[in-house]
C-alpha cells in the first residue's frame, strides 16, 4: 500500500479497483508490477512537462533538444535512445524559454 490510508490502494491499468490479492512463488522469482495507485492522483494518463531556460545568446531560429536517461522514467521511452542528441526537440514558449511534454506510454 502506498501512503498511510486505504485511499492509496492499487488500481488496474484502467483505474479500476483491485481486490486484496496474494502471490505464491515456488522455487523462483516473480516480478509483480503495480499498474496504478488510487492516490495521490496518479491513476490514468500522465505526462512529464520539462521547462528549460536557455542562455540569452541562443539563436531564436534554432532548435533546442534535450537528452537524458529517460528510460528510467518508466513512460515507455527506449533505453536505446538515452542520451541521444537530436531526438527530442523542445518548443519555444517565450524569450529564452523552451518546453517539451513527454506523454506516458
């Protein structure tokens, strides 16, 4: 259970209630993944909003990209794309401000 109350129970991928369950492992290892939690407001589609402030001398007609270890976010980005330059362009949102919205897979 996540948190300190029953409002933080496990939910299905479609955000439905999951009854109490048990797991028996006989002579091996079992990976049991929780798809969603009922709280704190984590069930359903999610996205990561990344805002970046760039140096003032960044060309306004250029493109800003972001790179990183995104596969660890658990949103479906392939580890083969981690730290790959030029794959994830940001959108200019203001003077020296850029943004990318990464949806959950």
